């Protein structure tokens, strides 16, 4: 029974995919089937539209989610009315989504349902809190498309990363890409907790941190305006904090600076990094370092050997090589059930 | 005329509406559809309702209960569509039935709280206990809903079978072949469909039973929306120290009238706000005074207070005795519409023209800020004279601010006192100038207006050369 015991430590778990069709739903079904009978009160929801019977992008088969007696879930009114299970309504949200209001319900007899959830991570956070207040032990969020934002440690405590043939049918490429995401997830958190706490208060802009841990406003509201600024961003030392998104552009810009080997760039968490492997590699190779305020807890890496185009890779080989490359076990979601 | 139609007319009025602490969507909806009232007896009812709540809110114990009621009101959903569905005899799904049950439960809880608060006779929440008993057959009194087993004796057995089979499949799924799983799933689907068809029969019975209560459901929803709004009105009246107006047919008078938005903005900046007393009679009242003496604010505030009163709110004053009108018209001059190709003068004069025509049919409050100020002073003055003499014998209340003197019209004149020279101690800046202004209104029998424009320019430290040149021109 791989990694399930670890889940008891967390209040919330996100299941995110590196791409579509990387087996998030199969993985979720596995986790739910294991949590059943473990006496862990579980709630499930998703972000955005997901759980469609037929995949919205490729039109391929997509498994529904099986929920068990006693579990709670949130889905839209439309999907609630098409459920294939017995459940009771316990709350109805006033806000409307494209698929109607969000319904919170409790399963009376196990069966299948399509999940669709909140559109924003902010709303998701509120739902997780509400479940926690209702004595739910763990809330599991099914990711949509390749959205990573829900894996932010400010939203969910832990995550499962799904990868697979959909990312690349070439195992070597698949490993390179997965390894890159894995590295970002495992970026080290800054050691100074007190500083991390102070930095997290700043929700916008670019900030400098000097050697005494003092934070200085560089008065650049967004890193996208960096080039327009004439200010020396390293006048307070070599450490910068960016509260928002970080793109290739910023890393390239920083790579051109002469103090690149001494630089430390602090970001909120790995979901704020929108960088390509090449630019990231160039930045780190020159000596640049990236740290996060909060590190994400990666519980497991799961692999779906089948791509939506019908191509299947050798699962055993891929799992083995991924496990070696990442240094953590990787599970085939299709075989994990046995 | 509905509140939502006039909301955008004046920002200060919109501020008062936006600041109401309304809990429910139905309450906000009710607010937006409030009607402009012109009959004193209708308004008395509204104001008295607010007054009674307000009195109860002053008692801290009752206040707590009212807060609880507000919290419950926050859970009310707008289920008008569902009620319509019941009326049409449609079957309701679990979510809709949950919503009806939720309304029934909340209204019963609110009714109980209002009894505890001594407000039951006032709130008169329609009794939905029969609706609740339909949707809560097990008497759980919690807002959960599904088609309970107690609705139909067959449901228990069917669901037991369903559970047993599902659990068995879940337990042994990993040991089964694909086709064995399919067999199990087919059996489960069959039982599930049986369950659905029994549920369908129950839904029919429920729809039938509920259809006898649609009037009560509508009444409850409407009443709760009204209570929500009225509590918000009372809360605002206490917080802003507003008062319940009296009505009469001949004049409109306030003591310590204030403009809520401006007062709050100034208070926030720790600046002084001066309430004012005013009493106007039918016909025209000219308002004169130096620049920066708050004449425009006065016009706006008069309009806001009148509108609040006629939509059933308390007014921002210590006391008020008002004459009800058919409508309030603002000609404040921010309505220049270049998009229509009209100059500021053209759009202003067209608006005034409309007002004058309307005044033959309606009793109005007309607020005109410095009419004809954007054209040449010779004709401009004549236009103001014409407006004033035309409106003076109408039964509308026309307030006109102006800088033109010697209009020669026999109408009421009020003058803002203006600068209190004796008070000036330090340096005057555009930021603190309002500290030295006395906004008190006084009767003015002369036909002259204050000539303080240059003085104010001086106080504001404008170029001395400019001021000297202007004085030179003035003397010659």
C-alpha cells in the first residue's frame, strides 16, 4: 500500500498533473479506494471543470471518480444531478459557476460522480478550511489540466505529481521534463523563518533583502517593469524577493549581472515559477540560486504510461528510470491497484 | 420610480445605499426595487418599523439577538425560481428541495429569535413549520436533504441491497476480472435505477404537498428580505445618528443636516465637518456665498436627504420635517455631455427647460447649481432671473446657488456666512481652508452677493501680480 500512510499527516492534498492525461483521476481513485475503511474522514473537490466523462480536450475516455460511504464532496449542480451514487445535500453555495452552484454533499452509498469545483485557489482555500472545521481529516483536490497553482503550499499541505506518456512519449525526454518540475518542487525553503514570515506579508513587487535581514522596497511594482527601472537592484546586497510570478525574462536579466554567482532569488513557492528548463539551467549553472518561502511536500510521483494519442511507453522501465533520476519511488497508476 | 433607477443620479446617495449592511441577496434585491413613496401614511409605516427595530437595538441583549437574526438572514437564498417550479407542478431535484427546507428552517429559527427579542409581533415571519415537516420527515431539524427512507418503505430495502453489493464489489474488486466487475456494476446500476424510480414517485408526492404552500413560501421570502433591509436601515440610522422625519405640506426643514459621505471622509482625515440648519418653503430660495462655502454640497445634501426619506430611510440630520415631492431633480452641472456634441451650457439649459415643463405637472425638489455660469454674464444673469421668477410661484421647492447679484427677484435668499476672519490664526492652505469657513446659513435681505473671489485667491497664495492686476481692473 504505497504512500497512503503518509497522507494521514496532512490536512489537504492536491493531485496535479504535468500535462493533461497524466493519470490524475486514476491516481485519485486509487487514493480514495485506499482511504476507504481507514477511518480517515475524507472530502474531495476539484478546481475548475474536471471529471468529465469524456476528456474535454482530446475526447478520449476518462474515468469517473468513485467515492465511498461517509466521504464528502463538492461538485457543481449540473454534475450533482448526474451522479451515480446516493448522497445527501449538506450545503449549497450562493455563487454561480458555469455549471451552476457548488453543492457540498455526503455519500450515503458508494458510487461515481463527476467533479467540478471552485474557479479560484482563494475559494478552494475557503472550502478546505470549511471542511477542516467540519471535522474532515483530509481534503483532496483533483487538479484540472496542468494547473499547478493548487499545489502551492499556501493552498494544500501536500501534493502528488502525475506525469506520463502525455508529457513525452520519449522516456528520456519525459525524465528530463519531470526532473525539472521535481527540482522546482524541491527548491529549498529559506532557513530564516522569521524573515520568511516578514517577506510573505508583501504581496506585490520586487524587494531587496540585505545582510541583516532588512527588507527594502525597490519600488518596482512588477518584475515586468524591471527593464524600465534605472535603480541598482543590488544596492542592498545580493538577495532579491519577488512576491509574484517569475518568468524567463527575469532569470535572463539576472543572469547578465556580474554578481550572478552570489545571487539568491527568493520566490513565494514553486508555483510562482513560470520558467523553461533551459533558462533555469543557464541561471543555476552560472551560480544563481532560487529559494522559496515555503517548500511543497511531494508525497509521490505517479506515472500514466498511456498518452491521449494512444501511445504507450514501457511502464516498468519508465518507473524504474524515473525513480533513479528523482531519487523517490514512482508508481504506475494503472498497476498500483493490484 | 424604483431605487435602482435613481441610484446613479448622485454619488452621495449611492454611498448611503452601498453602506447598508444587508445580509441576503433577496434583501439587496428588495432594496433595489424599493418604490419612491409620496404618501405620508405609507412612509410613516416604513419609518415606524425602522424606529421600533432601532429602539430594540439600543438594548444590548436584544442587539445580540438581532445580530443572530442577521447571521441567519445571511443564509437565505433566493429561491423564487424554485417556488415557481413548484407552482408549475415540476418535480424538484435534491438541491431544490434542500433550498426549500433551508428556507423553512431559517424562517422558523428567525421567528424564534424574534420572539426571544420581543420583536415577533413586529417581524411577523410567516410560519413554515408545515413545509418543514414535509421535508424533514425524521424531525432532525438540520439543513441536510435527500429522499429519506421514511418517505417510502421500499427505499430502505433497495438501498440496503445497493450498499451490500457496492461494498462487496469494493472489497473484492482487485480479485475480479474485467467481465466480473462489469457484471457487478450492471447489477448495481439496476438496483440504483430502481432506487431512482422510487425516488421519482416520492418527488411527485412532495411536489404535490409543497404546491399547497407556495403562497406562504413567497410571503416568507419577501418578509425576510424586508426584515433584512429594515434591520440594515436601523443599524445605519444608529451608526450615523440619523433621525426619523416628520412630514408636512408647506416646508422642508432640517436641524444639523449632514452629508454622510463628505462627513465620513473629513472625519477620517480628522477634519471638521459642520452640520447645518435649513428651512425652505415652496417657491425659490437663492443660496449665495463665497466660493468654497459649500453651496454645491448643500444642494446635493438636500437632494440626498429627500431621496432617503422618500424611499423609507431615516435622514442624516438631528431632526427633520419634510414636505414630500414627486421627484428630486439635480442640475449640478457635471452632466456636460461632449459625446452628444452638447456644450456645458446647452446641456444645462435643456435640463432646466425640462424641469420647468415638469414643474407644471409635478411637485418637485429642484436643485440648480449656478445656472448659466458658462455663458456671458449679461445674458446669464437674465436667464437666472427668468428661472427664479418662473419657479417662484410654483409649489415645487427650487434651490438655486448663484454668484449673480441684484437679481431683483422677490424670493427667499440664504447666504452662507463664509470666512470667519477673527478665527484665522495660522497660515491658510487649500488643505485647511475649510477649518476657517463658517457654513451657517443666514437670511439675506440685501440683493448683493459676497465679493470674495479675490480674497480667496489671495488666501490660497495665488500670484500677487495676478491679484493686483485683477484689483486694478476692478477699480477701473
